[in-house]
């Protein structure tokens, strides 16, 4: 029996949401060997959907994506101050 695990995150950073989306979606495009299926979409909010057959891979991808989001927010904030 094969189990599938998934995570879905929706986030908004108000006026910064589109800029954050633009910065993280590029990383996903240039990582075709990713062992997880990661979909990132934008419609007022950012929606991240991750599917994997193994929990460690799901967790690693989720952590990486959240760190990218935090780095994007920090970069935008450093420019705006």
C-alpha cells in the first residue's frame, strides 16, 4: 500500500503578496528533480500545495518553501526601510 501525504498553505502579505509569489515561484520552476509535487498559485493570496509519498520529503520541501517566503519578506522589508 502506498500512502500519499500532502500539505496546503494559503498566505497573504497584503500589498507584498504578489512580490513574494514572484520570488518563490521561480525557485519551483528551476527544481525539476524535486521528489515532491509542489504547486504554487496566486489569486489575491498565495496557495502552496505539496504532495509526497514520504513524510520527510514533504517536511523538507515545506520547510524550504517557508524559508524562501521568510527570506522574501525580509528582503522586501529591508528595501522599504
